[in-house]
C-alpha cells in the first residue's frame, strides 16, 4: 500500500519587520511582536540569521543560524513565561596594582646546576 503524497506545510512563519525595538513575525493567520527587552539574544544577531526562521511544528519556532528555539505560546503570552533571559554586561577585571598596564614582576631565576 502506498501512502498519499505529503501536503503543503500549513505551519508558515515569516519575519515581517525588524525595528529598533524588536521583531515582527507573521504566524500564519496572526502577527506577533518579539521585543528585544524580552528576547535580547536577537538584538545583536545578524539580519540574515533573524530572517531564516523555521516552524517545524505549529507550536515551535526555530532559528537554525542562531540556534534559538522558542515556543509560539511564549511569544503570544509572555506573561505566562516569567523566566526570561536577561543580558548582563561583562564586568571589568580589576587592573593590576602599580603602574598603568604594568606587567607583574617575575620571580628571580635560579641558577642552573650542572
């Protein structure tokens, strides 16, 4: 018995816009907004990576170039998903004491024994 050919993909997703505040997605019959404040990993992502989005299942989005997975429900109802990633700036390391940019002193070398 032969199976019927697969139909067209009904789970369509498209990036409909990128603004300084976030990304607009068209999810089949509705549009959703991903603000950078709630989804900071998209802020500095290359545009080509943001535009390449897949929807392998109706409830799942995947950006393969960025290795980001999101549930559609977390975009449509972010208040139900309070654990959001927050970017933190890198902390500066303390400078060595003494002259600015000075290298630390080395221990004295021992003489070689023969």
